[in-house]
């Protein structure tokens, strides 16, 4: 039976009719392995290359009020979250303590940490938090302008000053003191600073059309231009850059256009976005693009760069380990559409991935599905809401000739239905199931939805087969799953099983 490309070199491509939402590719590193063992909690075998469902979430802390968590940081075993106007310290037992007030708006905050202090930039104001005394000090008036983003390097806190070409450095090891002479103006490009980041002790200063790396030279300027390193790509948003895989990742813009995704390769930008990603990102308004936030995390060995876009139907994720893009999205099951995944910041604390919801006062723990040992699963939904995984294949065709489609077999892990099992509309027990529909006109119109059982608990030999699918000159298949079980797909095969 021929494979139809459920797993392949690209699985989000607007021109090949492909789509992957809440599914990511996983390559097993054991040569020749088909089912080498457990991928994550429970007895789930993973093929040499397959698709896994994205992590689920559970509420770690629900904060009072209605404001969203706007940023977080961990330093030396302590973790802090800004929620609305409050700075909270959070603890492993899911409790929290109010550490003071900051200026508030609906945008993300920027937080940097030294071994003794935090510097928080929120709503155009800056605050220094001293870890030893748990005191929060407003230092906005000490700055030479309005702070935008803060980073830390070589004992200095550094902020860019909004609407200018300047950045300012604090005193040595002291985020409460900002000498007026420690202000640098960018001279190598003409535009104002849009963002800053620090990598390998080098300060990268982004404009709208350029980026310039600086280093601490010990001169009166402290940070000076590294000669010959001007980058001909700027940054589209204050919170777009992030650090991952020993590189800076950012969404670029210049005089030619916006929203190519780059990673630094030394001082040479390396394009990582695809045309499909660029077409989608360039469809958003300038206001949406200016409010993009990104964060990075590691999921079972996969390094992810997550891009949150306000008002979008999904969050884009670049998997550095696989070199592939996919979409992570929250399914509004009441009326069917997706929206951006309910996370826009991340901190790894207490051995947990904690992400802040952009729409509710919730801090979630994010984790791959876990077998609870009693016939149930954890982390198989989005804090109680259904995760809808979707895989749309490339077009199946043979030079526009008629092709018979007697059956489609989805090679996936089955028998993971929880105990007690799901219940159908008539109150009868049912196994987990997946769904299939198809298009014979390259995704313009679609068939009815067809269902196939995926086995009750322990029925690991269940085969998922859709029969009598007719014929087509060019067909696109769309597989979906919404039941609260882990999703592991090896591949799919067309023909009589």
C-alpha cells in the first residue's frame, strides 16, 4: 500500500494543501527502530518518524481578578509572575505572595534578572526588585526616557528608550541606579530602536530595518559596536526576539517588507520561515504585528520557538530540532473555529513548564500526556477544553489520472481509551475515535465527516480503517481527533489493507 504523506519533510504548506494543528513531528534517534518504547508517560510506542499530539495544560494557579499573567521569570529557585498590576512570587505548592504593584496595561512585561535583583519594565515604567529584602522600587524617574525592554549582561541592566535611538545601562550590579551618562545612541543605522536582546554576552540592538551587535569593551561607552557586524534586517516587534539553541530568533522587517523569521548564525541571519508562514504572518495588521510575543521551551527534547499573534487563529511554532513549523491552537468547540493557543509567556520553574494565558488570570502547567496508572490520563486537554488535532495531507494524485481509493488505513497507536470509557449520545460506552473527511477539488469543498473507532482500553491491535472512499483525480484527506487521549500517528496508507 502506498503512503500518502501523513509524516513528511513539510507539514504546513499553503501550496501543497498541507496542514498540521496541535500535532508535531517526532524523529526517534534509534536507527531502524519502529517502536522503541515509551515516548512519554504510559506505554506509547513511537515510530522512527511520526506525529505526536501537542502538550495539554492544567491550571497551576488561578490569580484573583480578571487580568492575564503578563510575564514571568525564575532565578535561583525563585519564580515571579506579573499579573495585571501585581508582582507575585509563586511557589511549588501553587501558592503565591503579593510583592508589590507595577504600572498596568494589556501588553506583555519585560523582566530581567541578576543574582540579586529583578528589573521589571511594565507600561512604560521600570521597577527594581531586590531579592534579599523583597522590596520593589519604582526607578522610572531615574531613566533618560521611557523604557521598552530590559536585558541583563556583564552586571548591567540595559533598557531601550521608546521612540528614540538610545539605550541606557544601570550602575554595576544595581538596577536601582541609572547614571545619566550611561546612555548610548545608535549611530550605525538611522531608525529608532525597536527591540534589544543579549546573546553570548553581546547586546543586539534592533531597529526597524537593521540590527547591530555591541560588546562590553570597558570603554566609557561600556557597550561599543562590534566592527563589521551590521545586520541588514530589523525587528517587527518589541517582544519578537527570543533566545534558543544558542541563537537569537526574531521576526524581521526592512525596507522590502515584513515578517521573515530569522535566526542568528554568527552575525549572518539565517531564514527559517517558509512561504506558508510568511504569507500568514504578513496578513496581519501593523498593530497586531507590533504586539507579537514569542517564547521558547523544550518539549521531550524538541526546542520550540512559539509565536503568539493577538487576534490570530493559531500560534506558530518552529521546532528547531526537526527544522519544521506547525500550529498550536485553542479550539472554540462551541462554534468550531480555532484561536491562538492560550499561552504568551513561559517560565521553567519547580521542574515544570508554566505558561501564562493571554485571556484569563491563569498560569498553566504544560506537559505531554501522563498515564495516571488508574486507567485515566492527565494533560490530554487544554485545562478542561478539548484539544482538536488536525492533519491535512498533501494532494494525492497521479498526473491527474483517476485513482481508486478502496480504503485508507491510519497507522496510529490505539487502545488508549480511558477507564471508564467515553459515552455516546445514547449513553452507551464507546472507544476513542478519530474522524476523516476529504476534498476532491484541492480543499475547496469537503465530504461529510466519517468516524472510525480507535479501540477500548488495552485493544492495542485495533486498526483504524476508512472504507469505500471512491475515486478522485486529486484528493486531500483531513484527519482530526478530539477525544481526550494521547495522539500518536505513524503514517497512513492508501489501498486494501
